[in-house]
């Protein structure tokens, strides 16, 4: 199981792509020129939470509901879990990438994840999960 690590892209650079094309946003602004100026957020920040998350929120909600103690899950709680998961995956991938780079590789391998889990105390709860 090999995976590559892409460098993180600043969110401001691709906000328009995730929320709609630039032409759509300009069209929406042009339609609103005759109306009074808005004091609220602009078109880019008006995107829904699911566009700010890289993981599918519907699947995360379905996973959350597999727990018998969870009967309802709000959009906000699903989004927070998705964001925390993204940050966790990014953190462990970066730590594992150090081990791949030490061996002069650009591709993460399972042994890199194992080394990161063994070396970093924060990942102690994962020991034995990849077996």
C-alpha cells in the first residue's frame, strides 16, 4: 500500500474553485449590482461547510451513526469530525514522510507509517492497528 504526499495548498488560492467558478461568482455579483450592498459575507465565504472539507461528510455522518449511542448528528459536529480527521491524516502523513525522505523516497510506504507510530508518543494508541 503506497501513497504519495502532496504539498498543502493555501486555502485562499483555491477557494473559488471549490465554491464555484470565477465566472459564476462574477455573474452573481453583477446580478446584485442593482440591489443595496451586502454587509454579510461575500460569495466565496458563503459556501457550505461541505465545500470546506476534503472528506465526504455524508460518509462521515454514516460512520458516526454506526455507534449505537449516536442517534442524531448535527452538520456542525460532522464537519468538526471531518476537519479533525483531515488534520490527523495530514499530521501522521507528514511525520511518516520524514522516514520516507530519510530513505530518499518520495512515496510513503506502510513501514514509514509504522516507524512514525512507533517513534511518536502521540500515535501510541495506533500501535498494532496496521497488523
